[in-house]
């Protein structure tokens, strides 16, 4: 019996995830640049922004993205009890809140992976939503101090669809039971913590199966509605 870590490495799942998510991010980046070149949308503020206010938002990811980040943390000896405690505390703080609620100054906190230089410390394996959410409004609006100012964010319909396909292919490759009416997704700290806790288990399928995965109704509270045109407000 192999552990989760052994399985995803030996079966090529990690390489496939890294390539697949990286391709979606590259594709979104090129689409935003091309839109600006053709003057369909303004140049995204993110290309010149130096202050990552966005790394305080609630990021919702698939278990597969948590597994990819967990692999990088394990490979660089960053899976420590302190990190797990931090992930757990943040996951508990986010539980039951919507992304809008999390943006309030009294709740929001910087992402656990933002380093002291204001850089993403898991950049090479960052989640799809982090790499594709380009903003066209002024960067300081992203801070969230003035909630009445609606951010202009690129629509990610194609990227979201491709992300869901990867989520499903990952479930199949791991032979995880299909959860009718539920998805293997959650907040970023929660999914990374789940992946780390499953990493050395040979019974990882049973372990993952019994966790309280969100219903589609709960997922809808996390994810923005499809607004059909770009750039969109959020
Ligand atoms: S989303 Fe906002 S804060 Fe983040 S990089 Fe883009 S402009 Fe800057
Ligand atoms: S994973 Fe990286 S890019 Fe995403 S919110 Fe955290 S620090 Fe920012």
C-alpha cells in the first residue's frame, strides 16, 4: 500500500497537476495581455502592482491544488507543526464566512504563504485562482477598506471550467469516491492542511472520504456568479 505522497509522485500526478494548472495560468495571462493589446480591456493593474493586497482574500481551491502545494512544502522541509497550526487556525477563522465577509478589516489576514518580502512563497505551485484573477481597477482598491468600490476582475469562465475538469480527473486518478452533490474543494489553508495530514497515510482514500466536504450550495456562497462579460465587477 502506498501513501498519498508516494502515490501522487510515482503515478505522475504531481507533474500532470503542475503542467495543467501552469498551462491554465499562462493561457489566462496571455488572454489578458492580448485583450489589452487589442484595446478590448485596459492593461491589468496586476502587471505593475507592487503591493499584493489580493493575498489577503479568501482563496478557494481544489483538493488537487492543496496536494500540489503540500508536495512543494514537503520537498522543501516546510511542513512543520507550526505551519500546520497556522493553517488550522486560518481554516477555522474562514469557516462559515463568505469571501466578502473575509474582506472586512476585522477578519482578513494575509495568506500564510505570503513571505516577509511580500512574495508568494509557493509561486511555482500557486492555485489557479491566484494566477488567473487579473484586476483592472486601481491596486489600492484590492485592500478592501472601501467595500463600496467594486473591483474590476477578468472573467475566468474558461479557466474555471478547465479547473473543474482537472478536479474531476484528479478524483478519478486517485480513485476517490464520487461525492454526489459535494465537491473536493475548500479554502486554501484547509485544503493544504488536509493534503499534509493525508500525505503519509496509506488509508488516505478512507481518510479523505469521511471528511465533511462542502455541498454545492455551500460552494455557491464561495464562488462568484458567472457574469458573462469582461471585465466584471466583484
Ligand atoms: S489583484 Fe490587486 S493587489 Fe493583487 S496584484 Fe492585482 S492589483 Fe495588486
Ligand atoms: S498562494 Fe500565493 S498568490 Fe495565492 S494568496 Fe497565497 S501568497 Fe498570494
